[in-house]
C-alpha cells in the first residue's frame, strides 16, 4: 500500500495478515483519507470503511454488500485510534485477535 493513512489504520488493527486470518478480510481499497475492505463471518455486516477525520479521530461506516447492492448498516464518528478494535469487535461480533 502506498497510502500512509491506510497503512497506519492497518497497523492499529493488527496488520493485514491478522485481518485476513481472523475475519477473512479481502478487497482492500485505499481511500483518500482511509481504508475500506470486505470481510466475512458477521451476520450484521460484511464491509467496513474507516476514514481519518480532521480532529484526528476516525469515522467508521459498516455496510452490507449483496451482489451489487450496498446498504449502510451503522456509522460511528469520533473514534480514537485505541478504540478502533473494540468498536469493530462490538459491532461485528467478530474478534480481531486471539
């Protein structure tokens, strides 16, 4: 990846390899100010977008992709880096680490 913000987000989540092994993450997309990817194992959502805000917090959108339709499930704003993993785990019901 060449996007420093996306690379930082991945480090804060434990790295891409961990995301792949824990939640079957796939299709990473560098966003202008963040990262987006799909994953499996959650009945609630299968897509996440994480964007850095001007106040140095993150905004996360959880969504559901089915075929070519996208539905936003939940949006959470003003998340500090140290809370990213907890918010994702609480929302998806999946664990990002053992």
